[in-house]
């Protein structure tokens, strides 16, 4: 079903896999009827997950005549990343962060088993995740790991990328694949809800970069993103076309997105 340029359907869990102590990957079966439509959906783009209430077994698609928006639902809606869309094998992979205070999405994922159903909406569009530049700086906390992984996989050969990622610990560092010349630095923060040094460390990385030669992508907790956006705009005087800064969660909320 398509509503407001969003493809919305019910997907069946195929496999649950713990890839690190804090990352859980759910592989969904893609219905054959969706293969053509999903050719217009970019890996690394956002989706909407409609988390059913506990004990709910019947999941329904919205009535297109009665609702003009996929947001109108009794389920709790959370935004995640399309980590992998494999149309040949008809598999959709979504990574969930497992943290101490489980939100509705990670709670659902931790209990998911083959055969379970989940309603997912995806926005159509094949626009690149980042514009064309010769050099990139990618900064993120653990919620941004899926999208930054996708960005690196899609960057062409011949460009350079510096990556600064904050995760819970060394066991949460995963291989990052890319055709680019890539420098990766991992930071460990076992209690991100109590604060982060990601912004202050990032500033030392950004300080000497030239605006028109580098594109910066930032995705993390609200305060971190706000500090770095302010630093780029008001201290370094960068034009906003040369960077993107996206807030994925806030320490005042218990539900985290990735």
C-alpha cells in the first residue's frame, strides 16, 4: 500500500541476531509484491516502525479512504534506519540498540521471533545520503552507527572519510566497509544517558577543516548535535549546505532511535 509517497506494509520476522552486546539485528521477509516498489527506497534512509501494544496479535494496514497519513495509528511510532534492503533474497535488515531503559522498539525487537509481524512505512526516494564531496567527516553516537555504515558503503572510490563514533564499549565496534580511504576512531561511553564527550572531541577534528572541500555529517543525541551545529555555524562560520546535523534522541527521553 502507498500513502503520501510512503510504502507501508506488514513484514514478517525471519531472523533475530545479536551482532554485538548492544546491537540486535532483525531480518524481515519482504513480500514478493513489494520488490518493484522497494527499488525506489534507499538503503540508509529512514523508516517508520509501528510498534504494537503488548499482547496485540492482529496487525492491520490503515484504511486509505479514512486516513491520509501513516502517522495516524494506535501503535507507538518510532523512526529507524533501513540498514539493508536485499531485493534478490527479499530481506530487510534493521538494527536496534539494546540499552538499559528499553524503549518500545528495542523492547519489541528483544522479544521478536520468526513469524512475528511488524508494520513498516518507508519513504520513496533514491537521493544520495550525502552530496558529492572529495572529503567527508562522519560523526555519530551508537544510534547513528547504522546510517553511517550505509553512508560509508555508498561512498565512491577516490574520496576520503574521517569517522568518529561513540559506542558503549570495544565489543560494540563493528567492521565498517567502504571503498574510500577511511580513518576510523572509536570512543567508548558505557553511560551515554549521563553525558558525552563526543562534541568536545569532534571540535578538535573540525577546527582546521576547509569548508568548501569537506562535507560533515553529524547524528547523535540532541545536546551533542546542538553544540556541534552551533560550533560550525557561529564559530567556524560554515554555510549549512556543507553539513547536516541530525538529532536522534535526547537524554530526557527513554526511547532511543537509530
